[in-house]
C-alpha cells in the first residue's frame, strides 16, 4: 500500500520546487546557483526544474491558490527573511491545496493500480492532511 504522502514526496514537492525555481529565475532574475542555495538543492536540479525535466509529473501551474503560495515563498526567499520553518509551512500549505483539490488522485492510482480512487476522499479531508495546524 502506497501512502498519499509518498506520492506527494515524489510528485508534489518537486512540482512545487519547480514552480518556485521558475518564479525566482524568471521574475527575480536570480541565477540558478543562487536559487539552488535558497531551495537547498543542486544547480543541476534547478536547471531540470526550469526545463520541465524534473517536477513536471503533476501539472499544478494553473492552480491560482498554489501560485499565490509560490509567490509568497519567492518573496520571502528573496527578502532574506524566510525561516526554514516558514518555508516548510508554505510548502505544506501548497501540498494540502493539491491534495484537497484531488489533484493527486491520478498519481495515487498510477502508484497503486489496486487503489480505488473513485469515491476516495481521503486526501480531501482535513483530518488526513500532514502539517494541519487545526489539529
């Protein structure tokens, strides 16, 4: 049995990093090495994010709520006032949005073909979400 968090770690997190890397390189004109330092990844990873080689399994670019979180992350990183805790909280918030909108269902099904995704609302319930501050 594959857990939704495993699917998120392999698909959502790279997709979010890709969006942040693209935002930082295109909007803020940061160099790939600088983006890599800010995100705690390698320059090669940033290059792959920007070229849509890594982090492209899940298309979340058009989700407005996620774009707002990505912009918040980029602003706090470029201002130099983003703590690790704040960055993690924002990434978890974006991941919760992906899960609540059911954007991961197809990936869960691909990861575990025996999984019945029709009628599944596990990721869409607040009580199942990692990092949920309301608990």
